[in-house]
C-alpha cells in the first residue's frame, strides 16, 4: 500500500471527523434552541 | 401579510451577525474569491482573442469591475446589512428583484465553490496516479464549512494568510524570470505572443474569460453587516482589493504570455503553473503548485462565507423560509444557511462539469452587475447627494453606471457566441424561480420586516 493510498484514507477520515464535529454541535444547538422555545416564559432563545 | 412564525417573521427578534471584521478581512474575502481566476480560466481569452485581445479584455473588464466596485461601495456603505447586492436590491428594486439577486448571488458563489473544490481534487491527482480526487474535494468542502461554522473572524483571517501567500507566488514567478535583465530575461513576448488574430470580434469574445480575473470581488459587500466600521472597511478593503487584482492580472498576463506560446496558453488548464514549468526551476514550479492550490482554497472559503450571507439575509427578510435565519448562539454565524448550502455545493461538485458550473456562475454574476448599474440610477434619484451620509461617493455619476451596464451587455454578447444554450437555460431558470416566488412565496413576505433596517436609518426617499 503506497503512501498516497494511505493519504486518500486519511482524507476520508478527516472529512468524516469534521462532519461528525459539525453534526454534534448542530444537534446540541438545535436541542438547546428547542428547549428554550418550550420554556414557560415562551421567550425562545435570545438572539444577540 | 406574513403567515409564518420564526426568527425572520418577528421584526423585534431579527437576528444579527457579530461585528468583528476590518479592511484586511474585506480584502481577504474579495481577493481570496477572485485570485483563483489568475491561476486558471483567464487564459481561454487568448484562444478567443489572441494575446493582445486577452490583455485588452483584461483591462476593459477591469474597468467594468472598477465601476462595479464604485457603485457597490457607495450604495453598500449606507446599508449595514448582510447580503450585499441583495440588500441593495430589496430597498431599491423591491421583493421580486431582491429574490432574484439573492438567488443569483447564492448560485454564483455555490457553483464557484464547487468548481474550486473540483480543481483542488484534480490538481492533487497530478502528483501521483494513486491519488483519488473525491476524498480531497469532500475534505476541502468540509474543512472550510467547519471553519465558516466556527466564526467569521477566524475564517477570514485564514483567508488573508492563504490569499497573501498565493499572491506572493505570482511575484516569485515574475522575479524568477529575471524580466528586468535585458539579456537574461526568460520573458520573450515577441516570440510567444500572437497579437490580435480575430480583430475586434475576438476581443468581445474574450470578455467572458477576462471576467475570470475579477469575478467575485463584489462579494466584499456581502459581509457588510459584520464590519466593525462599514464606512471604512468596505471602501478600503474593496478598492485596495481591486487595485491588487489589476496588478496581479497584468503580471499574470505578462509572465504567461512571455513564457508559454500563445497556441498552448489558450488551451492550458493551469497557465501560471505551465509558465512556472517553462522556467525549468523546480522551486518555482513547487511555489506555483502551492499557489494554485492555496488560491482554490481561499476562493472556496470566501464563497462559503458569501453564499451563506446571501441565503441568511433572504431568510431573515422572509423572502425564503425563516428557518435559515438562525444565528449560532456561541459562534454568531448563520450556521443553518452554511450547512444547508454544503450538500448543494457537493452535488455540483459530483457532476464534474467544471465548464458548465463556471458558466452558470459567471452568467448569474453578470445579471447581478446589470441590476447594480440600474440600482445606481435609482439610488441617486431616490437619495440625492446630501440627503444622507455616505461612507463613499462614486465620482462621475452617471458615466460610471452607464459604463458598467454597457460593458456587462458586451460581455453577455460575447458569452452568447460560445454558450448561447447556457444563457437561455439560465434565463429560463430565473424565470421559473420568479414564477414560484410571485405565485407561491410572495404571500409569506413580510414587507415591514424586509425594509425595517432601512426605514429606521434612512430618510424618506425623494418622491415617496
């Protein structure tokens, strides 16, 4: 297996890792947003 | 009028982006998107109009873009909102034109982003046959999407560094040719160039490829909302960026035309890289390889920033569903707009149709420029000089706007020679989009939300 083939695998792995990082944060933010919008005062998430 | 709820539908809770950018970031955004056009694409102008036709097209199109930057900077300096030309259109032309301008901007940048990622993959493939382009195309899009997701300051600081490095490589090539030495110079313009083989018609046909030298510089206005001082950052960043590109374009033409025979230059995929190969200096070849790669990265990065701002602004103004108007609570970025456009760029990237993707991007951009020229007339009529404080006043009105409109029409005419079917398909696409907006989406548009920021800060327009 050449170094270039390994690099292809590394590129796939990095892409997957970045995708998971974004997805993890996105889900976290969306959950917080939904929880805020269900808060008793009904104010929703405060935008800056 | 509004039948929707959500962030964009409630004017009181209108989300805003964080103000952290200075002139350097605006320069990096504009030049970063464009610089790739000096490393590839512009040279097809040589095939259409000859060596002389290419440099004439470069300077004439440079005039078009200088006029565009002047128009955009004057109008943009009083609109501290994301969306650039889209934001201008909503105040000066109304919702339907604004929707179209927004859509054109999104397609211009998303398609350019896809093309950049494709080129990065293809370029890396030239290193070794075992390298596959797809993982690198995906990695490029993922990495810059992640960077944009995390914050605009870091994104454009990175863009400044990679754009500056890519720009320096053009100077490395220039000085490696020893152009200043009468006997040792590698630049042989007399032997390599072919003048003006097709006359005036060749020059007009070359216009569409001269656009590559500057396409995207208008994107500086899209980050207006995130500027610390819009009256300073936008004019300084955009005008210095334009001057940088004019210098870069002229040097690029000079070294490429002096090192590569015109017949080969007109068909080259990577003209600056081929020019570096002609020097037979391995370190120059390595520098230009890196420069080509970095310019593609800077362009893809800037395109993600600009397309997401246009999409975000349209959503916030209720022209498209309000879901995309959300701002990340921590990073203060339009994160939903950024993520929504990622798969669209990937789909265009997977098609592999680089020339079609780029042609649609250029066509969309030219339509925006045409409307910008018209908007300048409307802006000066609605808000004459002295009626409101401007960060910048474009001189010689109305000649600048007339020049802009004339040159855009000439470029569209040149494009018609080679890509008439693409032009027709493009018009049809925007016609269908307008049809959808008028008969379906328009009932959801909240007009008060749409023009709220302008209505607060601007005086009543003359005649209204």
